[in-house]
C-alpha cells in the first residue's frame, strides 16, 4: 500500500493552459513521456491552425468555466497569451484581456484552489540594458507592449501567490515545433538560409538571450520534479545578432547582408546561473535547430501566415471586423465634364481585401449562382453594364433553409455603388446587359476560398427570384 501511495504521488495531473501554441505543442509530448496525466486547455485563438494534440476548448477569460477545469489538476502550467509585440499591437484590447485579465483569473484560481503554478514569462521585460548581464532580481523596464503585459502578469503573481510559484523568464525561443513559428529570429534565419541562401541582419549590435524550445520543455519538467519556486532566467546563449548571423553562415554557408536600419532595438544579456545551480543542464544548440529546420518542408514555405503570430493576429482581426458587418450597399456617384466621366465611391474602406477578380458572362441568360462562404466576405462593383445580384444568409452552411429571406440588388455603371456581402452568405448574379463586367474584391486568398466554398443550384431558392420588373 505504501508503494502504491508513493506511485500515485509521483503521477502528476498537469494542465497546460495555452498548450496549442509553439511551446505547448512540444511540451505536451515531453510531459507525456514522464507518464504523467496531461491535458491542454486552449481557446484555439487562431482557427486556421490545426491542433496536433487533444484539448479542452475554454478561454482563460471565462473564470467560471476555468474554475471547473483547474480544480481537477495538481500542477498548472500557464502559457496562455497573445505572444509577441507585433501580434499584441494588432488588437491591444484582446492582448490586455488575455495576457492580463485572463492570466489573473488563472493566478487567482491557483491561489484559491491551492494548485502549483508554473508560469511562463519573458526576458523582454528587461527592455534594453546594453552591456549589462541582468539577473532575476532586476525587474527591468519593458519597452514593448507585449513585455509590459508580461510584467503585469509577474506583479500579479507576486501580489497574490507571494513566493508560492515558479516562473521562467524565457530568452528568445527557437527550434522546430509542430506549431511552427518563423517570426522568431533564429528560426527565420535558418529558414531563409535554406530557402533563399541569404539572410539580412537589421542593425546587428543588439544582444539577446536565446533558448531552444526543447530545453524550455525540459526545464519545466525539471521544475516540477524538483518543486522549484521563484523566478529563473532560461537561456542557452547570449549573442549579438551579428554573432548569431555568423553562426548561421558557418552552418549553412549562406550570404549575410547587413542593413543598418534597426527594426527592434531591444538589447540585453541575461544570467542563467540560478537555474544551473539547481542541477539543470542545457542540451540543445543553435546548430541542432538549424539542422532540424533545414530538413523540414515548412522551411520552404516559411512566409505562409500560419507560421507568423503577426499574420495570424491580422487575419483574426480582419475576420472579426468583416463578420460584424451586415450586408449593405455603399453609394457612390458619377461626375462629368468636358474631359469625360468619373465614377467614385468616397465613403468606404476595403477592409481585409486580399484579391480581386473580374467576371463577364457571354450571355445575359447565364446565371452564376450560388456560392456560399463561411469565412469569406466580398465587395461587388459593376464598372460596365448592369446586373442583378442575389444574396441570402445561410442558417446552415451545408443544408440551408429554402425559406430564407433573399436580398436582391441591381448594380449599374449608371449609378456607381459597391455591395458588401458578409461571410455566411451565398450569392449569385445575372447580367442585365450585354458586355456587363463585375469586379469582386475578396477577403480570402484563393487557397482559403477553395477550402471555404459551398455551392448550391441557381434555383435552390426558387426560379422566380431572378425575375426583374420592367424598368
């Protein structure tokens, strides 16, 4: 019986909050390898990403629901955040809600329910302290918005949990992950060195701490096994960006281009002796990461939005903005003088447009209908001729009601107007004059649209919907 109790105590029940992200996707497997019971809680903020692990879909801003989950676990690892300054600045309100208010919910519940908290922070809180190696007792002064949200997290933890927590301040992470990011400097350099045979360094004198993603995960396991408390810097190397570029060049034989313009002027070095004094050893290097990335097919497609937190945040913001709009017509006008005519629409914003295409039917008897989209919105403009455009809101994207209200619009070059059709609508059109042209401005890329295309027969909602009264 004593042996059984001992085994049960060693079998941890661990909840990884924000575990679908770059770090969590690696951490999950490393925790599972310890034979612990591990679950991920995540709000799947970026819906374009396909989760590689099972997860509980809960948002940290929902404290009541969060309480139900946290009370079932022994150790809580908090990774939940909108990560990176560019992504945070796309939607500062959401960044504050998730990074600050959401994390406060986690911290308060860990205190209330007496749970072990291992919190992930960042060395970005040190801001810019050139020519000085900073230790954990230096709180620093973050110069970026993301760093400020993480500093607020740290202060909340110290205020509520006192000394009953473990916190890691991470250097810039790197290495291959199932949820890959190519907006991190070493990952970016490695992928560009492989795909383009050259890298560009902006500035170069800025100094940064770096740490491999697998060492981050190993340090978390080390902290749990040894019941570590307090704040620890996690970094393997301290390097200037110029020194880093020379390492990448040595490994890949790529060309290095120096651009004196500094995009990110954060500069700091961190001391890692505190974590080393606990017996932890770093095992992974930049060379390990570069060799892994060079063999990954993702390196050749590094510019895809799914590998950038900034691009994902932009897409999410656009999608929210588009989805909040109703179907409507934007009125324009027509001006004439001795030189000719001018069509205009001065009161609109092509929010989120990613492409456009022009359509011309050979016959006025041809009907193009119906195309439905769950995520794609469209702006429609008729620069020549006239057309009837129908749009219907879909209550069920695959099997919509045939009794849904049909919206009918006539657009003409004689009266310039732009029709906005939101997501979750099906639309179609019929030209009313020969040589009519329609231009569609889409909020989805061609690839996104192909994966978001639902089609219905032209007479799905009846044939008489296309009838037009004599004008």
